[in-house]
């Protein structure tokens, strides 16, 4: 039992799970789950309790029972007790102060010393600027056909979705994105249909684009991982294996996966050896609220569960991980303020745990959010050193029906913050005459690319 | 071929907003305002109030029952999907047992506009098909989620619920109507126990006669197999594809 007084009122919390949930900034998903603080004073009381908790107390307690959950067991296996020992008696409040003053090298050494629950805990007592400042010190580099995550690099996933998976429609969006300097993180399509045949068709098409344009980047069809494995068996050109993951065994089961399946997919994809400068072959998406949505949250707040998903991700050395932060809807993240906070938390927690964290900065039409909110999140995450963002033509995903960042947004944030594409991709852009010295798009070069693509585009 | 022509051709291949041009790194003014207009339509559709009495009047001779969920306003509805799945106490009491074959529910969902525009013409298209089944009064429901149909169906003791509900508005369509069929509706039914037809709207989505044919097939199969859900879905007859979306500049 934990307690703290604010003013004349004493607030009592029965266990760690309750402290974590009630210390979380207000969000609709925790209210829906019935685990949120019921007043602002109770919230800050929970933060005081959390700030005074020694890290060993958090490490010793499982918010999701060990015997019921393979993610909890994975977290225990990953935890580096030797690296943790010198920190164990620190409090969460002291950890916050340590993080704010730490060097890149010191932050890097924390990745396996801390557990997801500890990282989630400290994030709850950090302001937005703290989350930006610490994450910006932590670079996480990965590679496949180019090097992502380096200093002053902001990559973009080119997301050329089409409502019927039409190859020419997809090609039109790919051309638009390339002309605007996007696609270095991955050219990644969310397919309408999850069947193996159409996944293979898209994979062959993207492989042709890659070959004809000599693009130093990777492609991915974001089908279910079992579909991708079937495509590999058929000999299709798979660069990366994609999967949505969550922070409990039960939510992963609702996605039709478990750790053994991910391992199998990781091995099968690695065996293709299609990377030229590196061998990170996994792409994971996550997002707060998925566990509650699948009734698989064990009464734990949605941000703590999200941080646990990063333990799953890092077990497979991914090239790319992003939270799809505003996609889930207002019953989990109500408005622009809640989406922004969650985006900064997810990015921070992912980075501290050693993940190449990107972000799908996005919203749906029933959330209280608009382009101005996305601009603010984009700038904050740019400052925080986010590895990659999405590039959707005109921000409008015509297949998934939500709004994400656009090619224009990517140009904007790169230019404002002095960032560029992954080095190999930047060389390609310059070699193709696609960028002038000011980094502006060269839409008039579309004809040249179209010609190189030949029958794919027209 | 000029640059403009090339982009015109690429734009024709996709409803995506490609080749918008640029002003510095930003969007040209027209493209920016077009997007805002589409978002505004979607937002207005989400927050529109369904005029239930007017809808009931348009049902002409069919009897109607007007109900609401436990979510008392739009903000609560958006935050608490659980409340949108249950009838308010008063509404629950107002529905009488019918032991009917089919009950239709017209629900606002996330777009009252969709129901206002497309529900009556779709019911009319269904008219000829549905003859021969015993029917409950048409239930008009506000602040409703799909699963509110389970609570309604349980109260009516209907064998099958056909729910016409406003879908989440996208930028290109703020008035798409979704149809959900649920066999033996009762509170606690899961989503995989329903069948769904999406994007019913004219002129750009699934046309009323096509949707009506599909609903007719789902109803017959549900009655034949005494179930709805994934087991039916596989055999749904292939419909004509919805006509393609207009190019961005026309939206």
C-alpha cells in the first residue's frame, strides 16, 4: 500500500499498478478502463508516490502476472541485473534527474538495465520538454539498404496506400513521394487484402521499383506476418517482415501472433539476406490502447502496456518501430493534447529501451484534433530526434481513412531543423537531380522517374 | 507532354492527393483549403444531430420507435463506447416484445448525415425484397454504436437485426452508411458474429440496389443457417465494385 497527502486529503493506492495508472496524464482510454485518477489532486499524489519509489520495488513486481504472460517472462529475461544493481536503490524521481543530465553513452548503457515498467514510470513524472530533451540525446541506429537513425537524419516511410491496391495508383504515390525526398525509411504499403497472392503482387511491384530506380531503400507490404511468411515460402522478394504487436500475451494473441511466431518470421526473413549495409529485417507497429481494445490489459494503464510492447520489439532487432499514435480514436486518446503527450511518451520509452523509434503522427475525424495539432507534434518529435515519420500524399490516407503527416510535412521539418534523409538515400536524391541546394522538391523531375519505371507507372 | 499533363495522368490513377505542388515546403493555398473543407465536412458529420422525428415521418406508413443509448451527449458518446452499446433505461422500457423475423434499426453512429441521406432510399430498395417476413417497428436510435442493436434486438425478441448506421467519416466521404446483420441478437454478441456491408452511398459508393441485393442474401443465409458472422462472409456474392472516388480536386 502507498499513500501521499495533497493539502488536507490523504490518497491511498493499493498497489504499483494503481500508482502507475493514476500517475498517468489524463487520457480517455484509462478513464474508459476505469483505472485513471479521479481528480487532479489524486493524480499528482500518485506522481509523488511514484517519484519516491525505489526502482527495485518496480523491478520486483509484475504488473501482469509472470505465470500468465510470456511478455512478462521476456521482460524478466531481458533485464540485465548487473547493469541494474547500481541503480536499484535510486528512486524514480532521482532517475528522472539522472536521465536529464546523462550523456548519450550513459543513456545507451541503460537500455537493458531498465525494464519497460521503470521507463514508463519515469515518463509519467516527466514534462513534455523532459521527454524531448532526453530522447534527443539517445540515437538508435539501424540499417538494411541504408543507415537510419544517425545524427541529423530524419527518415520518412513513404506510404502509398490505394483503396484497391491498384499498382498504377500505388506507383503514382511512390513517384510523388520520391520527388519530395521521401521513402528512405521504407516504402511501405498497407494492403487492402491480406491474401498471399495480392501481397506477392505488391512485393514484386515494389521490388521492380527498387531495381529500376536503383533506390537505396527497402520496401514492405504490411500484411499479417503469417501472410509475409507464406510469401517468403513462395519466393517473393521480402525485405522486411511487418507485424502489429502489443504489450501482453493476450493482446498479441488477439493479433494472431506469439513470440515463437515472431522468432520464426525473423529467422525466415533474415535468411533471405537482402540487406546490403545491415541486417535489421523487422518492422513493428504499436499503439496505446490496443490491449484495452482487445480486453487484454489486466487492469494496467495503456501507456505502461505500450512500453511493455517495446520489450517484444527489441527481442527481434527491428529496423523500424513506430507507434500509430492517433489512429485508435478518441475513446483512447481524446484530443490533440492527449495524442501529443502519448506520442512523446512512446518515442521516449522506445528510445530509452533501445528501439529505432518512429511515429505515425496521426488522427481520425472523430478525434478533437486537426492539422495544427499535428504540426505541433511533428515539431516536438523533430526536436526529440524521431527516427522516422510517415509520408502520405497530402496527409490523406485514402485506404485507411485517417490523416497522417505528408511529404510536405517531412520537407518542412527537415528544413526547419536542418535534418536530411538517410545518407545513402540523400546521395541518390542528389544524383537523380531531385533536390536543389535548398532542399525543395523537384516535381518537374517526375517525368524522368516515370520513364525509368516504364510500364509500372503508365 | 507537359509537366501539368503528367501530373494529371498520375492523379487519374489514384484518389490520393498526389502532385499538389508546393509553396516553399508548404502546400499551395487551394490544396490546403480543400483539405480543410473536407475535414470540416467530416467533423460536422460526426457532430451532427439526427432529426429522429423527421426521419420517422419519412418512413411514411411504417411504424417507428425512437430510442437512445446511455451516452447522453456526443462527447460522452465519443469517450465511452460502452455506453453507446446499451439502451437508456427509459428506451429499454419503451420497446415491446415482438417475436418478429427481422427488426431494422436506423442509427446515427458516427455520421447522422449518412442515415439522413441513405437510410430511407435503401429501405425503399429493400422493400420489394423483404416482403414475407414479420417485422418489428423500425427503431431509430441516437448516440448508438453497432452493438446497441443487440440490446434492441433482445428487447424486441427479434430473430435478426439489420442495423443501418453512419460510418466514421473519412475526408473523401462524410456520409457512408454501414449495414450490420446480427442473428439472435442479445447483449454480449461479439463483432465476429455479425456480417457487414460497408460504404453504402450514392453516387460514389455502393449503390442502393446492390446493397439491397447483398442484404437480401445475408438475410436469407442467416435464416437458412441460423447464424451470422464469419461463416457467412466467405460466400457473399461479388458485388459490382463501388464506382471509383473522384479525383481530389473534385471532392
